[in-house]
C-alpha cells in the first residue's frame, strides 16, 4: 500500500493536525494499532497519523501496541516517521517549553515486546545512533527558522511507567548526564529501525522530572497543561519539516537490515 510516505505518532494531547483526511483500516500480525491511521496531505506530501495513546488516551505507555503501530506505517508505505512526545527534563538548562531533538536513547523498560525478529532467523540491528541524521538536520534547521528554543541533541532515558520517577532514580539519571526522560521512545524508535524506516524524536519538555528547589515534582495535570501550550509551536514545526524532508534516502536507516541476519 503506497498510501503515505511520512508518518507521525502524536504524543500526549496531540491527536489531529491533518486536513482533508481519510481513515484507513490496516490489518497487522500483532493485533490492532492504537487507532486506525488517518491519512491526509501536508505541503504536497502524503502523511499518516496515529495517536500513540489512542484517540481517548486509553493506552498507558506500557500498554501501547508499538509493533502494530509501526507495522501499520510500513504497510502504508511510510519511509520517515516523526515522533513528537511529552518529556520531562533532567537538567536545569533544559527548561519546560523547550524542544529537544534527541540523538541518543537509554532503555530502562522491562516488560514490552520490542522486536519483530523473534526467530527462527536471528537478526541483530545496529542501533548505535537511534535517530535518523537526515531528519534531525531538517528538524533543527526548521526549528531555528521558526524561533523555537531547541536543543540540537540530547539523551532520552525511557522508563517503563506509568508512574513517574522516584527522587533517587531521577538523581541517578541526572548524574549520568542524560537530558530527557520519557515513557514511549522505546521500543518505538527501535521498531522503526527494524523496518528500515527513518525516525526522528521531538521531545517537548513539560516539566522538571522530580522538581528543583522551589518547584514541586511533576504532576499529570502540569504535563498536559504545558504540552497543550506547545501544540501550536509543534504544529508549525511539523508543517515546516514535512515538505522539507528529502524524498531520497541515503542514511543508514534505509539499509539497516543489510547484513543484520545471522546466516548459518
């Protein structure tokens, strides 16, 4: 199905941005996606959108069917995915309202199906650089043009959720030098790589994880409030980035499976 070339997974509170849309039903070997994909057009490019938490935010991070969501995108013909999401900051210089374009990821999840390759052929995907370099360059350039406060790189640590961190956990992550904390980037980014789909993260900072001096720990209400305030900036960024993404792919993502399967 060559229905779309670019995909978007919406984060918390960001469920629709396309106009002149159609809803497409796609079957997967992994069950139902978070919602049927909505396909429309942005700047002459066909785009598929899935709200990763479901239309009514009914799927907490550890219950999202990540494999079905990515499989649907592949079936639709998607070659590049933008993954905006709400995140907490672990460092004082990364402030609520900022955007972070992560270039690294640390997985601290523990109970999620996280691969398409369960055998019998053993497949080892290279994941040294989790995010597409071409997409990252485009997002940074367009973010700068729009005047968005954007950190060009950062490491996101992905926790299982749905609870927020303890103070001890947050101090550990901060001491490691990681900038961002999130509950959905893994295995979403990895599964995209396993399907040779380019993927870029856009972290919308909503809070300081367990707070700073004079700032209380994060609450869900505060996350939603700040994310909603950033939705207009995010929409502008996506509408600038999508038409600017190159049609041809010469990045490592496009050939991630080459030589990855163990041959006896």
